[in-house]
């Protein structure tokens, strides 16, 4: 018989004792969102893509381990209508995009991996180079405090996605951030502060 403490919620898939359904927002966006996720991130308890997918059910997430699907999906995206959210050389500040430029964007691609693995993915996957890259000039301060960040300007994937949507589509994604903060505080409420930044 399964231990009752290990039962998972059928909606959010977290343990019932850590269920976050009461905070899930109901959001939509005109943009299509594609997340390319390193398989180790998918297994990470502190990863935010699961939260992002709950708040924005239209998000599509593909494991970078599934090379055939990854290449197939990217090959079918129109580079004229999609942007890669990644700070590579030549990336355009998202805040500087004009009205005409944002109007032609239908979708965003984000890389969910450590900085080292994200750079490796970009430089080893030629299909990504077809998409114009955008980066952030003045991002909001990251609120995902339970996981280490390279610097104070680093954002979780959820936060980066929310900010990009706001800049391009003009849609308010603050409920996503509020959901993330509520979820992290609830899930880690019993963890000592010294444990919260362990990767």
C-alpha cells in the first residue's frame, strides 16, 4: 500500500502535502512559447518550468535529449516570426523593439539549462542560429530565491518568460511571478534556510 505522504496531486503533480493548486493562475498569451529543457533540469525539484506550464498551459516543453523531435520542431518554426530569448552576441535588447517588430513575433524560444549547458546547446545546434535573439537590458530583480543564480540579474526560466511576454505582447504576467513565489515558499517552508540554495 502506497504511503499516504507520497501521494501526488493529480493536477500539479506535487506531493499532496506540497500541493500548490490553490495558487495556480489562469493565464493566456497570444504568443507561442517553446522551452528546450535539459533533462537534468526536468528532474530538479527547484526547476520553474513545471510551474510555468501550470500557469500557462499552452507552453510546449521539449527535452534536449530528444534530438529528433527538437530538430523537427525547430525546422517547422518560421524564423521571421519567432525569437530566441538568449544573450548571445548580436542579440537585440527586448525593451528596444518597436511596435512593428513586436507585432510580427508569434513565438518565443527559451533554453532551460545551466548557463554552461545552455551555451553549449546554442553553439552545437545550428537550427537555433536561424532565429533572431533577444536579451534583457533592464530585467526585474529575480524573486526565485531558493536556487543559486550567477548574479542578481539572473532570472529563472519562468521569470524570463514572463518578462519577455510582457515586453513583446504587453500582457500582464505578474500573476505568474506571484504564483512562483507562493509555491516556493509553500514547498520549502519546512526547509532550513541553509538548505534552500543547494543545487
